[in-house]
């Protein structure tokens, strides 16, 4: 009888604990990519390159895997990992490829890395959608614009921006330069004082200005599909001198 009472008490206590205590959001980190500064690059000596540490926000250790090229994100659950540091003015270089038709992912810049109701954080999202997303999301016989797939920029979580190429409150790319499924794409994202310019595969195609948030973490997104990242580099630029 006493044993049964104890078991009942333990069961009630466990079922009343918050989910986070049961290991939904795991505490882990990994290193991927390099960071340096503009000053280091301009000096006569070899640039001091430091590994970037990524800290889990609300994914699992099984969401991510390192391979000989870089990092694989398997897309489940929806969530992000964040850079250990916050960045203000910088250039982000990253190469990526989707492995599933219509795959969805992206990076967030100037983020506080606090998940919202949809499990994603605030900041400015740099969209990475696989080209097949357009065909898979046809509505009433009409396909969404390919610009939605290709490097769209938009504020999320209350962050406001002014789009260079408006599609509502978002900024669409002026040219579709994304490569198809399984091929590597290159993003160079220049972020300075609330202004972002995005180059895709060597050509500037999009931008925003007047971001209401101008400093924060960089986040890598897991959003339901396998995506590979490689050759990630962050070059820090001098901070805003008007502060």
C-alpha cells in the first residue's frame, strides 16, 4: 500500500513538471565557421580567425550533424541555434544547399534569439527556400512569385524594416539566381547600421534599410527540411561611430 502511494505521488509530481525540465530543449553547443575582423584582414599579418560557437536555443542535438564539408540540419524540430556572440556591423558569408524539394530554412541576423509562438526568434530573416517551393505551394492555379524563394528579407518578431523592393512589408529579390536542389548557393550578407544588402551567387539582388534592431545574434534555422551549410565566415566591421 505504501509503495503504491509513493508511486502515485511520483507520477503526479512528474506530470506536473514543466516540459523544459523533461529535456525538450537540450543544452548543447558546437563549433562551425570562422570569425575575424576587418582590421585583422587589413593588417600585414595573417588574419586571426576564430571558430564560431553555436548554442542551442530550442532544437535538439539530433537536429544537427557535422560532416567533412560543414554542418547538416535535419529540420526537426522547428527552431534555431544562435551564435555565442552578438554582432553589430559585419559581413556574413555562408554557402547552403537544400536536399528536399520545397525545403524551407534561413538565417536570422540582429536577433535576440528568444523564440516566439512559432518557435522562431526576432531579427531580420534572410530566406533560404528551395526552388520547388513555388510549385508545391500553388494556390488556385497561381504560383507564388519566385522572388519569394530567392533571398527574401523581412523583419520578424516585431522588428521593422524598410524594403528596397517591397512585397508588402517584405523585400523581394530583383533577380532569381538560386541554384536548384542539391547544388550549393552562396550568400554574402552585408549588415551595417540597420542596412542589409544581400548578394546571391555573386550578384546583389536585395536589400533593406532602417531596421529597428541593429545588433544581435546570428541564428541558423531548422524548419522542417534537411539543409547543408558550409564555409560560414563572419567578418566584423567597425561599430557605429555615432553612438
